[in-house]
């Protein structure tokens, strides 16, 4: 530090800090006795990386004196990479690397530093087996030649492929996701908003670590594998089918794709590199790759952005604004153009406009089972037997509340029930929704309905709970007072039962308009209700 011109006051403070270093070792039997230490820097001390950096900086000058080794990057020769106590020696030839190892050996002897040869590996980036048969020594100890190695969390392969890194990210993401769900289950955390926040804090960083490097080279199949991690969390939390389109799940859960997060991170990194001066390595690498016409990292980033209609020049500079810009581009690409039948139905029935806001029912103070039921209804995962192409000549007009009959359970497969996400309240319409083909709603048979609440469409009705009950195979003459909708005879169905506290209603017989035609009959003489 004296050679570097560091002030005496700072050197005296460091000397005082390391004057009497005491340490203990944690063992299986417990803590050991205190002992003195006069080698190395303190473990976990914030000053340790700086002190080691001052100590190791001489190595670069030492290697530069040696003409061997190094690679050409733009107008610079790169011989080593340093990060904390991790050191990488780079050379284009085997002889150049041997010369660098010899220079490192002499440097360690002069400054009294030791190298852990068991953790020191050699990687040769080539497809030729003959090149991988070279022998490298350090202090007369042979160094192991490996085909892949992890540096700063990124797995590098000798074939210059990042497929291993991508596979490790996916594997680590699944592990973190299962661990999160297990912890939430033990802590009885069922709230989706909490799970989504924890996923963003604990799982997303694991999956997207280093995506600035490997994100642009990821194939569409690879991104689908990554998105499956978040899709599994949504489907398992909301208990919906895995066949529901991923875009609908994201819209329902108020989330956005992991690829969009990776894209925003990559653009933020490029924006940061653009604002650096020309002496920083990220800026040097970016400019060097832009000047080349071959397949480079920067060219892959450009193609990746073009795939989603993103222009680097139009991107804002702040990270949050970049993220919003990317999410908007992804939303536009996902919900425009040729979309599937399920997505078209979701847009039509729920007036979806492309927002990524969490639906209100997921944050409402209602039972978790009710939230799951609503999510199943909205995503077509209700497991109900859907009757399509039902031909009814009757138009049923539901009157207002009738205080004569007390009935607190109603089964209505009409549009407002599916739109339960607005709040704790739902609006009921007076007209029964007749189903068309491809609709996911369950139809109501006018000649098999036992009782029905007549609801006022101008009033708000408080929902106490929502449950699913199974309609058994029974004959029509058995009374089912608690189940108000019976489908075709001889079949078992799942029915949604909505419970309203203290609500009074009237039977279907009193609710049907006198002039309505039931199955072509102009009067009510035809048996509408089973005996």
C-alpha cells in the first residue's frame, strides 16, 4: 500500500485492524478454541475484497511483461480476467498458456501466495480431441482438463455452447419453485399475491441469472421450458388445467412472461453499456461485436428484439420504463394477430384488454376455495359437462324478489357468475344465457329445473361461499332441494352451488312469464317441474 501511495492514516487503520486477528472453527463437536491468524484477509469483512484486489493487481503487470498468451479483443490484448479471488488466464495457444502458468508460479513465489491446484482447471475451447490431450503443469502438479466449468455462476462448455448453462438454469428454477411451494404449504400461505411476490424474489433471479449472456441464444423451445416453471406455479395455485393457454394464465394471475423479464434485463444491460466510456470492457465488447458481420452476441440480441417488435432506439433509458415498454410489446404480440379459440373467448366474455393486473377476486377477502372455483370457471377448468347446441323456444323472464319462498341456494350458469372477479358482489342479468357451440358455460334445461331464484338485475348480491357439488345419477322423481339444476337423466355432473345468506326467492314455476313458450307450448300446462 505504501508503494501505491495510500495515506499513512489508512495504512495505520488497516494495520490496527489486522494486528491481533482471532478466529474459531465450527466443527461437528462445536466451536473450537480461539487461535491467532496472520495469513490472508478476514472472511466476510467488507474491506477484504479491496485489500486482496490491491494485492493481486501486480499480477497483471507481471503477466504483461511476458509476451506469451492473451487474445485480441478490438485493439486490446486480454491475458487474464479477475473477480475477487477468481482468476482466469486466457491464451490462443497451448504454449502461450504454459508460459502464463509459469509466470503465475513465479509471481506466487515472490509475493508468498498459494494456488489451490485441486480447484484449478484447464478448458480448451475446441472440437479437436488432439488439442485436449495437452498436459499443463503448475508447480510440477498436473492440472485437470475439463469440458465444462462454472465461472461467476455461468456454465461454459468447451464447444462454445451455452446449452449446459440453460439446462442448469431450468433445473435450478424448478428446484427453487418446488422449494417455494413446499415452504408456502408448511406455512399455510395460500394467497396468490404472496406467492407471486415470493416467486419474483426467490425463483425468477435463479432462472434468469446471467440471461444477458445466454438469453438471446435461447430457442423458442427453450423459452417454453422456462415458462413452464411459472405456468406450473399458477396452475397448481389456482387449481386450473395445464391445457389452459399460457397467455390466459398470465392475464388471470396478473403476471408477465419470464422471457419478457429476461428481455428487459438484457436491454437494461445494453443501455448501461452504451453510457459507459470506451475504456470499460462491456462497452469495448459491444462495439467490437457490432463491427463484425458474423454471428455474434450483439447480432443475436438484435434478432431477439426484432422477434418481439422491439426497437433498441425506441427503448427508454430507465429500468422500470424499459420493463413496461417490453411488457407492452409482449402483450401486443401475444394478443393480436391469429389467436386461438380459447383466447378469443377470453377476450369476448371477460372484455380483456391486455392488462397485466391481478384480477380482483384473487385479492378479495373470500375463501380460498371460492377463488379457486372462480379461476376454474374463468379459465374453462371447471370440469363441468357442457351442453352445446341446446334448442329452446322459450324466453324466460325472471321477476324481482318474492318474499314468499325462502331459498338460500341458487345455481345459475349465466354470464355474471363467470364474471365473479369484479369484487365480492356480482350483477345478475334477468335473461338466461343460451349457449352457443364452443362456449364454456353450462347450459340450463328448462324442462329439468326444480327451483330457481328470481334475481333482481339492478341489485348487488353478497356471496357467502361458492362450492362444487356432484349431481348423482337419480331419477327425476327424487327431490333435490339443495341442487337447483339437473341435467340429462342417467348422467352424473358437477354443479356449481352459490350460497347467498338470508336471500329469499321464488320457484321457477312462478318466475316464468305466463306468455312464455316452453318447448313450443304456449301455456304452462306442459310439465315443467318434475313431480
